[in-house]
C-alpha cells in the first residue's frame, strides 16, 4: 500500500518542504520511502504567505468533499467523483503546502475507497476554524516576533503575555510545544534524534551537536485529524522563529509583515507592490532617496527659487522662455554645488543675483 507523508525542515535560513511516497512491503510493517516533491522558500515566507492569502476557492473545494465521497460510498458517478477528488487534492496542495496533509488524506481515501467521517467533517469545516485562528497568529506575531514592539520582556515573558490576551486560547500550547526532530543535512534518511522544545527554556537544546550539522524538522502525525496539520505547521514556524530570535517587521509600503534576514534596519519587503511592476523595497529605495534629496539644504534653496521664478510667469513679470533659460542654468549651478564645485554661499549668491536679471 502507498501513502504520502509531508514534512518540513529548515536549513541555512531556507524552508524545505518535502512530500514522500511511503510504500509498505507486502505482508510486512517495513516500508520504502521515495521523495515525491521538494520545494524551498526563504525562512518565514510560508507562514506569511499563509496568513495573507485568500483561500476562498480552497474552502469551496473542501466543502464539496463530503458529497464527492458520498458518491464513492454509494458507487454513484464513481469515475467522475474520483477525478474531481484528485483535482481538488492537487489544487489545495498547490494553494499552500500547509494543506498537504489534507491533500494526502484525499489521495489515501481514494486509494482505499473509504474515508473517516470525523476527519472529513473537520476538513469540510476548516474555514470556520481559520477565521478564529488567523487573528490569533497575528496577535502572536505582534507580541512575540515584531521587531518594533518595544518591551523589556524576555522571549518567554512575551509569549506568556500573548497567552494572557485570551485565556481561552485553545490554539497555542500553554506548556510544552510539539516535539521537533533533528536530521543530519548530509543524509536525510539518517535515524532522527528527537528533542523537546520547552517554552520555559526556548533557546536551549537538549541535544549537544557534534561534527554533524542538523536541521530541525517537523512532520505532522495527527491520526484522523488531518485539518490540525495546518495549525501545526503554523506552530512549527512560530516557535522556531521565537526560539531562534528571528524577527518580523511591517513593511512601510504595503503594511504586511516580512522576515528580517540580515540587515536589521531594512524597512520594506520584497513583495510586488500593488498596481506596480516594482517591489515595495524598490519603491522604498526611491522614496528614501527622494526624501533625503528633498531635505538637502541645496535642493531646498533651489526649490524655493524655482517656485518664485515660476510664479512670475503667472503674474506676467516674466516669460516662459526666460524662465526656461533660468531653470536650465539654475539646475547646472545646483548640480555644481551638490558635487562641491562651488560652495553653498556661492550658489545662494548666484540665485540672489539672478533675481534682477531674469
């Protein structure tokens, strides 16, 4: 029998998502594993893409599962139902990797021609859970991961403060988190070494690493509750970033969070800006340059003189031709001042003298 297993591990600030095909040997509990698909993203991208994505079409697909599996059970329109189920499984997994557990559940149910009713019910109702869960993830990010959240609290105290926001928060653990696993990067088939990540001691590891390099790995293990895989992927990244002091910041352009990797002073994300072919970071770079240039006293002096001379056209104290001649010469003088060829005082004196000549 073949089943699909999803997992994620982190290596060099990169998220690696992997789907493996597990084939059990005949009349044996032993199995063979083959990597079916592997994807890589920058650290934090999968979590942020998940909380900012619109999954309306995905939820519609999940709500249709009940009727499709009912058709299979009643042997009604079987071929068409199986085709639709496969399409849904492929679509939701492409919508986001966090849905891969549900996708695997669908493919397994098709292969076995049976489905667990409780699992199916929880999957069909996942939209309602998400409406409650996603705002709590934002609360977690703001309290525990936001780089601009000014507080003297430690990582552990920030997490406890987050829990105190809602005493009935059932989505985030109040004691130990789930178990993380370490895998040697050079050999992903190596026997895994389990560690326990305790929120009271988030920065410490129970495993002393030797010459091998390990990657922290998470593989959901919910039996008949595949919808919870989604929440566990979110937990994994939330706790990983909290444990490793990885911070997020709101982009000054689009207002969405992005992961700070490297330069801690960066203010703009790399998402494509709305109604633009440029990224927020590219637009932000131009804006910062313009703001800096505008605040330069040389530019401020030029701008005042420019407005003054332009206004003379309106009151017929000058002509467009004379203004154009002045502006071209004034720009040359401004650029010479900016490059240091003439002093600020010389530029100012020239502008004062031209008042009577133009």
